[in-house]
C-alpha cells in the first residue's frame, strides 16, 4: 500500500511536459533563415549551422542569449522576444533537420 501511495503522489506532483510543436518551431524559424539558412545550414562561415544540433544545447544557448549572459547584439535582440515555449519549439525543429 505504501508503494501505491508513493506512486500516486509522484503522479500528482510530476511536472506536466508538453511535446514540442515542430510546426510552430518551423514558423518561428523563418526569422532565423536570413542568417542561419532556411534549412538551418548557414552560408556564412562565422554563423553556425543549427540543423541537427542537440536540442538541449540549442535551448541553453537561446536562453543565454535571451538573458544576456551570452552576448551577440543580433541574437540578444531576437532571443528577447522568445517565450520558453518558443525556445522549446525552435530547438526541437532545428534538431529535427538534417545537417548534411
């Protein structure tokens, strides 16, 4: 009975996670295409490719740009407009792209 109660408590208080929305990520990514390419593959050597990057890495970097702990005038401005959900969706979208 004690195990059952523990499971019930864990279920009730477990964080509710929502899967990323790749379509919403793709729509938001349109603003990234000018620098990072429409397919997440940059044509400029100083601008990183985003296609195929690790989801968690992308989320961390976008949050750092948003909070200002990572500095790039363009990215700081772009990231400031992103919600946590936007970041989740963008990261999942770019991670889903082929990096070849």
